[in-house]
C-alpha cells in the first residue's frame, strides 16, 4: 500500500514520462519491461484523462504503422487490461478494427 501511495506523486509522473519517451524515441526493446513496471506499480489507474488519452493516441498511432506495431500491441495490451470499463467501452471498437488490420 505504501508503494501505491508513493507512485501517485512525482515518481508516477517520471514513470509516465519514461514511457512516453520510449514511445517517442522508438526504443521497442525497453517497452515490455517499462510497461511491466508501469502495471506493477499501478500507475495507469492514477493517471488523469489527458495522460490516458495520450497513451491511447500513442497506441493507435503505433498500431497504424507496420514498423511500430510491436509497440502498439504492447501498449494496447496494457490499456485493455488496466483501463476502466468506460475507457474500454469508448475505444473497444476502434481497437478491434486496429487488431483486424494487424491480422490481415
């Protein structure tokens, strides 16, 4: 519980900034570990709407390119597992369409 409270402050912000940095710099080798840490510390649930919206946007953009699909799929996995019901319902159709394009 103390870790969860600790991760709500500046540490959660730094972890989010690290995630965004990895996504912007296209460093897919770091993404699985970073996402695992992000999930382990429950950072996603503490993020505001703009941060979550940014992560959804990154996922959608990464899924749209064959060069960055791995990053998009990793991020989408976290979003599906950790998103609220409202966020999932809002984006599930577009996520399914993106997955359909990846499969084809």
